[in-house]
C-alpha cells in the first residue's frame, strides 16, 4: 500500500522554475513516476522544447517498455527510443556495487548524441531528494557529466512527488517502484542475459497472480520472493501456484522472504575481497 503524503507548493514552484531555466531538455524517461513527473513539468514549462527518450536493454522487462510507450503517447510528448548495451560491458556484468555507475555511463554516452542532434540544451533525469543520502553510484555519473536533476535540486522526495503527480493528473502516480532486473542478482554474481530473462519470467508470473510489488532475488537455483509485508500471508496461501510459476521460469526452488519487500536487500551479502576492485 502506497502512503500518499502532501506536497510543498513552494518546492513544486521551485522545481518548475529550475526546469524552465533549462530552456530545452532531453528527459531520460522510464515510465516510472519520477521521470514521468519530471517530463510533465518539462512539457508544461518548455512545450516543444521538452523531448522524452526511452532506453531499452535486457535489464528491463518488455512489459515496462510497452507501458512507458503507451503513457508517453497519452501525454502527447515526443518520444525517442534508443537501445543501450550495459549488459555487454565487463564492468557492469561483473556486478560489483558500482554497477549502476557503469549503467549510467552507458546511458549518458548513448543519450548525449541524441541531445546534440535534437539541439537541446540539457539532459535531465528523475533523481529525487531520497537519492541524495543513499548509495547511488549512478548519480555520480550524472554529476560528473553535468546532467541535471531538477527534482533533487528542488528538494522533492518520492512521496511528495507521488502526491504532486496525482494532483497534476498523472495516471501512474501510484505505480510501484521498479529497479532494473540486474538489481535482483547479488553483487559479485555475474549479470547474464539468461539470468535476467529468468527473473523477468518469474516476476511476471507472480504478478499475474495479483501481486503488485514483486522482487525475485536470484540465488542460483533458488528464487527468493519478496512482496509487500501485508501480502506475505496471501503469497504463502498460494505457495503451490507460486512455486509452479517459479519452476516454470527455470528455478528449482522457491522461497518467500518473511521480511517482505525491501530496497537494497542484496547489499547485505556483499563482501569485497582483495582481488575484487571497483
């Protein structure tokens, strides 16, 4: 259940002013609430000077891409699509805690020529105030490249963005948070396309049973399933169907995490050794 907070009108006004000051912008858009909200502000303030760009790769499910395209079409925004190849990078595939840095490097390397070709002054993405105090190596890539993040700059946090998105009529204001499929694989375990497809199939099957927030943490033959804590009893009650779905995806064993869904839960198991550099 998403808790909806109020939003600070002054911070929203500040965010609008920051976006307006960009002049024109290419917005890295994923279909999530943060990037959609940023895109909405850019459309409001810059009109045709706002363009959305959607990146596709094996680390993102096809269902997320389809939903993002449909939402962009309903908003009437110009949408450019690109494909990124972060999974092919050794620095990404080795899956150390700096994986997201290499992902953003690949993303921004891909988007920079698009920005230049379209004659847009800035590139922006939907980082929020919540990201400032968290382990976000991808944000370091944005900072060093001069990529803008108006929501964070305005001090807007996730819950506030959801409330403001709802007020602005965005249909995805309550969309569950989503991270790339690689985030389901423990650091130190290589990211492969096969593993990503296996995770995608398992999560899709469990969501089809009516669970909105699902993470399938990939532990070799074992799928550790996280759902919202309040949904754990229902997950257990459907254990046979859940286990069958997970086995169909290629896992041999299914386990339910009794703590429920938690961001960054795999960070607990990472232990750097002297032979593992960043």
